[in-house]
């Protein structure tokens, strides 16, 4: 588990930033993340490979791991003095994968909860808005900051890897 209070007091606990992304709160949390990864991760990796050849596999892995780490940094900073705060799951990295995918396919139709169809770019705006609202207002034991900063990490890292993606994204409209 990610325990910002422990990390702030013992730098030897930094490894928990990565290992907390392996465990999940419950089967539903794990299933939701894995379904999202299944639908978008493999397609995104293929976009990376199409753009970078075999190096695309490495870029995809780096996007995932770096986003997992970056998505937890704001949580660590915010909760470094809160001994009762814990976080876990790969949702930040999964959000990064989803938002990187959206840069490649902004008009792809996503099924919200696999039911409500919505273009990916619209989903992205609503998701970011909800994450911002929820991180300030929700009291549901979900690390909405990890979702938000994971999504932003996915966007930024993809743009750093493929600067042309901005023109590609905008050219879809």
C-alpha cells in the first residue's frame, strides 16, 4: 500500500509507489482496471509500435510505469502528514493509458460503464472535470487525484514521445 506518511519519514519506503499499483482494494477495482487496460492498452501499444517500431513496446511500458509513479506524487505531497491515509491500485497508470489512447483516437466511441456511448474526447473532458470536482468534494475513499494526475501524465508523456500527436489530435476535428 502507498502510505505517504511513511514515505515522508522513511525514504526506503519509496518502492511502495510502484508496488501499490499491483494491489487493489477489491475484485471490482481490479476488474475495472483490467477491463480498461484490455480495451485500450493493447491498441495503444500497437499505435506506439506503428510509430516507433519495436521501441514502441518499451515506450508503452515506460508510459505505464512512469505514469504510475507520477500519478502518486501529488498524493504523497498532500498526505505526507496524514498517518491514516493509504492508497492503492493502478488507476493512475490505467488513466494514463486511456488518455494516451484518446490522443490517437479522439473520436473513438467509448461505452461509459459499457452502456452509454460517447466520443473519447467528450469523455476525456467530463472525466477530467469529474476528477477535479471529486478530489475536492468526494468522501468516497477513492484517490481521485491519482486518476487526474495519471490522465495528465498520459497526455504529457505521449506528447513528449510523439510531438506530432497534437496536430494529429486537432486534425481529427
